[in-house]
C-alpha cells in the first residue's frame, strides 16, 4: 500500500484503524497486541482515538498493550483528539455534551490522553469539534505549547468548516495537516459546504469517519430510499468485481479528487480489509455519478444544479 503524507513530517497508512469501539471488540491487551501485529503485517500502522472514546478506556487499553509490547510503539502512528466535554452532573436533563477549546483545557486533555496511552507524544492530535466560544488565539497558544514541549508532533482538526480552519490559521503558522469529517454516500455535506475545495486548495488530505455508513446499508429492514441505493451499489459491485458493497462505498470515496483516508469503525478484521481491497479499484466517472444520483441529498443537488 502506498503511504499518505500529512504535511511534510508525517506519513500514515492509506487506511486508519478506528478505535472508537475498541472496548466492544472483546479483546484484552494481549489479544489486542496480536491483532495489531496482524494489521502491521498488512501495512495498517495508523490508529485513531479520542479522549471520549470509551470515556478514555480505549486509550487506556491501547496503553496497556504498549506496556505489554513496548516494541510496538515505534511501529504505529497514534492519532487522538480532544475538546469535547461530557458533564453529566451539572444538568442531567440536558444532552450532556459541550466543547472547551480553551488553552488550559486543550493542554490538559492532551496530557491526559498521553498518560492513558503511556506515551510521551502522539504523531497527530486533532481538535475534535469547533466551538461557538472558541478563541483561535487560545487554540493556537495551546498548539504551540504542546508542540514546543514535544507532546504533539503534528496537528489536525475534526469536523471543522473551511471558514473555521481559516480563522485558526490566522493565528498560527503551525500546519494543519488534515480535517477528519463524516464522509460517505449517506453523508455528502463535504460536497456542498466547501470542505473538499478547501482541502484541495490547502493540498490537505481528508480523513473520513463512518465511510461505510456505519453499517446502515446492511440492515434487514431497509428504507425504500436505502433499498434503491443498495440496488445500485450491488450493480456496481458486480461491474467492479468487488466482493461486498463495502468495497464499493470505499471506492466511491477514493475516486474523489481530494485524497481520502478512511477511518474504519469495526472490530472485524475482514471488514477493515475491505477498505484496503478497495484501493485496487478505479471506479469510473459514470459509476461514481450513478451513486451520486441515487444517494445525494437535496442540498448537494442544489449546489451542482440537480445533476
């Protein structure tokens, strides 16, 4: 597999192993090390976390694995994120999620992640979501502090819009090497909100979470809309010679002009390998548009003149 450069200093695998549901995989540290070794043999070296995944438990389990197998540390790239806050005590009747992108909070969140992971630094740290109260100058100060102290080697963002990236970049010269967003045939906002064009302008690969639609298209009782999408996907699956519609979903993202690194969300090795297998396919322009036409939401149609 060809590696992907994020900026000038970081090279990652073309498929990242998403660790959000790690605690549901049923693996202890020893079995997790065996799984990671299997992935490393396939070139899957990049592992994506966030401090809120498993309430920190996913980072902690990976850290336990690294203590068990210290030699694995230099063979993997660790990505983690911070900025989302859960406060279940203050207002139990509210959805207990907010954001804190203040300098002190971002530094403390990153340091807590490093402690759980048992590492001195991470290859890539993402600010998890934009916040209406964010002050770009404070965010920049946090980034510069973490970089100067050697705790973060590279920075990226997650779920940021182009104007929010531009606001942050006005306060720092530290490169933003990626933006991790929800991208799939069921979530095409990136085609309508300028995200793809912004990434192309910055020559910045995008990371895609939920690239296979979170398994929605494998449900037994599909909606009429999803049934029609799956019908087209299966036709293209046959045309490509693919084994599953997952491979078609990944191939659709790989066909975009912007470089896309999918973040898998499954503990099933065979499903992770479908993202790898799809790298071999070259979807035609006609096949790509067939999927766009059947799956696109209205706001995407409006931007592209109802193609």
